[in-house]
């Protein structure tokens, strides 16, 4: 027979499974347990002849109370006061049921965020007070998803209270066309902060990595000693091998040149701006601005859905690039690649980077023919399923496999790996594919 207490515990276990990534971290709780092992009062029974739980047990119950939610009589019997009660209130407002069955605490309580920007702004201020930034960002995303708060992001007082991150920028971009003029400047300030932070994190390493790759791609025949490419030099002088000395006499030296300030490579970033690619659009725009700042690269940035837009003339400001995109809509990769192909003037010195989940709404066979033609002409073609920290999204596996068969492996790439991928493409060496099971 299942008692009410048993039923409550079962519901609480389900909540841990669904929401533990946010609530457990936010409350700084005890380590997660396996499914079916959430604690309750039975974990610390008070039996005749035994002492009551000590301070360590009370602290453990307090943490689990924050994880499980519910009234003080539920699960743990632990009563929260002061800061703990305020933390629990912020969590309950978001995870307390709010139109979803099986919400935090397993009760039928509704979420406490009403449809008004001031109340949501106060809640955002509360969670920034009680939880670390990484947790705040997750809770904000959950609030948008669970409670339908996207429309409230169109109000300036709401935007001023949020913790800005890449995902929030993606949401703002998807709302760009509906955004009133009174909100646009605030939204641009939020996007600007995120973009500036990303540039500080990524720009220096990207420039250093690609400058080295460009230097090494410029081969000269009279190198200084520390610029000699020994592998190429030995291969070029094998005919001068002296068996009696067991060595090669290098009559011809091949080395790495120092890239001059003229353009050495052309880079075309072709970015799918469908809704699922929001984070990738943000990162690609930042990288596009960084690449455009390098004199030895000629960078073009193209975004597409069923239409194609060339945003190259806005690359000096990635915020302008981002507000020039329109997240959502269909996808026509073939049309986008046709445009990119028409802009290639030096195939052997061109790198094309397609960033897309490969769900093609255009002509599949034509798309593959264009990729094959570009590669046959000498273009280095890179396919990224995503450019983000989240890994590969859902993607068209048939198209990924077909591109892999053409020698254009499709894989998800993190922002930290992107400079290495570009360096490998510039030097025409194998790409550093992170997932060995990714389609090739």
C-alpha cells in the first residue's frame, strides 16, 4: 500500500530528475542521488533510545528541502527562514508548478511570476542576489521556456535586470522585429556587453593561432635556420642521401615564410540563421569581426534562411551584424552556397565555413554538387553543425554523411576549438574533428 508520504517522496524524486541541474546547484545542495533515492524524513528517523539528528544532519535536511521544495511539512519536515526562505521563494516562483505537471515539490501550486515586467524584474534581482551567475543564466532560460516570458523582454526595465549571456542574445535577436523603439537601445547595450566579453575571451588567441598558420603557409626557399621546415626539406633532398654517413645533404632548404601584410587567404563564413542556430550565429558574428580585423585575411560573412544576406560591410561591428540577422524561417543551403561560390575568385586560397544543422529546404543534390565543385577547384570546405558550447544539435545525418563522403567532415565545434579548425584549414591539413563518431 502506498501512503501519502510515499507518494510525496516519489513525486519529489521525479522533480530531482527533471530540475536538479538548476535547483541543486542553485541551493548548493548535497550531491545528486540516483533515481529513486531522494531522501526524506525516513533517512533520519528518531527512534526510542536514539539521539535526534545533529547539526550536520540538520544542514543536510536543509539542503534537500531547498532541492525538493514543498511545504515545510513535506519530505523533510525542515522549516526555512530568512535567506533560505527567500531563496526557496525565488525557486518556487519558477519551479512551483506553473502550468506544468510534476513541478518542483510535486504539488499543484502555480508559479509566482505574474505577467508584469516589474514583478519579473524584482524576481530577476532576487535570483542575482541569491545565486551565482552561471545558475542565474540557467534560471532565466528556464523562465523564458516554462513561463512564456519572451514578450516581457521587450520592456526596458526587464532587460536592465537580466544576466546577459549568449542564449539571452539569441532570444533578443529572435524578437528583434517585434521590439519597440524604446527597448532597442537597451537591447543593443545588453548584446554589446555579451559581444565585448566574447571578443576579450576569443580575439587574442584566434589572431595568434591564425597568424602562425598564415606564416607557415607562406613557404620560402632561403629560410633562416629557425624557419626551416625540416619535413619538407628532407623530402625534397632524399636524392642526396649518403648511405656511408647515414644522412641527407640538403642542397635545397624549404622553410616557413613570414606572412606579409598583403591578403593571403579568403574566408567565407556562411551561417544558417534558423532559430535552432541562435548561439552559433552569435559566436560566428564575433569570430567574423575578429577575422575581418586581420589584414592577411579577406573575410566575408553571409547569413541565410530561404533568402541570402551578405553582412560583410558590417563586420567592423558584430552588434550590427547580429541585429542584421533574422532568426527563424526556412532553410535553403543550396541557394546560400551558390551565392558564396559566385564570390570565390581564388579557390586555392579560399576557406568556406558552412555553419548549419543541414536541414535543407532547397535542392539537396545541387547543394552536394556545389560542395564537390568547390573542393575540386581547391577550396577548403568546413562544415560545422554548431559553433557553441552545447555540442551538436539535432541535424540531418544523411546530409552530414554525404558531405563527409566528399571530404568535408561535419562536426560540432566549440568556440575554443574554432581557431584550431581555421588554422588547419588554412594550412590544408586534416581538421581536428573533436568527436570521432561524427560523420566524415
